[in-house]
């Protein structure tokens, strides 16, 4: 009678062996793709991956209806992210930098209102917490309700809204803002 039992009612060795084979095959595939790595040191001490912000913004300048600026990177800063971020379903270029002091700042450029850009940065709500002046221009400072979210500074030029966000200190915000205001729009 035991020979007539369906395979599912036999012992669990077959299932364990099948799972072991699947795990080994998966580990081999993942290892050869280079999509993962093992490190002894914490990620914070690893090298910062650099992106080509110039090429990215050159392409974006041709794709949007407002002028796009690429600020000079201060010494020790590395552009590590570049992507399109939608604001009111309108594409807006976003560039991020790791600063020399290991802080992080990003610049979003859009033709949409500053309030909408701040609201759509991420899921963290923010409130206006005063203003700052940099190079004779007034910036609205938005602080998050949570400690884990970024502080945001915004201003609107005649042709574009600039949104600066990050975890860097005020001096580094000022440096990126100064460099952005001094930059000429990219010609498309």
C-alpha cells in the first residue's frame, strides 16, 4: 500500500534537496552578474560612485522648456546621482552630490511652483521655517516634521524654480546655491 501513496505524502528529504539545488543555482547566477558584493568595511566608508552630470544635464536641457544650469562642483564633491523627477507630471532634472564632509545635497530644477516641487520631493511633509539670503537672493527654508527627512531651500528665478535639498550643513547649502546662481544656462 505504501507504494501507491502520492509523492507529496513521501518524506521531506526530496523537498529539502530541491530547495538546496535552487539556492545553489541562484547564488551562482547572482555571483556572475556582478549585481552584489561582499565587503568587510561599512558602506559609508566605500568609494562614492560618480555620474556624468554634464552629459545628463545636456540631454535634459534639450528635453525641457526651461533653462537648466550645471553648477561647478566644489573641490571634494562628487556628483553621484542624476535622474528625472516628475513635478506635476512634468520632468525635472535632479542631480545629487556627496560633499567633501560626507553630507549630501541635491538640486532639482523645474518650471513648476516651489510649493509643488517641495511637496512632491518625497513622502515627508515639510513646513516653511523662515528664509535665508544667499548672493542677494531670498530662499525659503522648508524643514521636515521628521528628523530623517531632508531640509529644503527654494527660490524662483524668472525662468526656473530651484530646489536644494539634503543633509549638508548651511555652509555647503550656500556653496551649492552660489555655484548654481553663477552658472550660465546650458545651451541646447
